[in-house]
C-alpha cells in the first residue's frame, strides 16, 4: 500500500513538469532565443543573464541540500524524487523550443531534395 502511494507521488511529478514546461519554460525559451538572435556576434557569456546564473547556483544548492536532508527518510526522498522528475520533464518540454528553432533553421540536405540529378 505504501509503495503504491510512493509510485503515485512519483507519477504526479511528470504531468506537473510537462504543464510547467508548456506554460512557463516554453515562453522563457522563446524570449531567450529572440534575445540571443538579436545579439551581434554573440559570446557565450552573453547568452546567460547574471540573475540566471544566480538562480542556477541557488537551485543546485537547494537540490544538494534536499538530497542530503532526505537521506534515511523514505517519504521525503519520494517528494524530492517527484520534484526532480517535475523539473526534468519541465526542462525537456521547454527545450522543444530550441529543437523547433534548430529544425526550422536547417537547410535541406541534397539527399532530401525532391529533384534528382542524373
């Protein structure tokens, strides 16, 4: 019974993450792609804003702290796992904006042309 509750908790993280990815991360990715496209001769450090790097540092620290705290506590470990699944599925869902942009900007290869040369 307890194992089923834990699996339900873990399964709860995926749809929440996909929802976050479609609502929040997709918009953020689109804005960043537009901002980066407007840069002339962009450098790597221009692609990331300072508050993003601060947020990333805080998220890594929080994740490490939660993992350390959840040791020897099964339910808290399940909550942390659900949070990790939620974040990863949100990032993957939001990342589709980058994949769509890459596919849209690709030139067709000679092997995919409908005209064949003989």
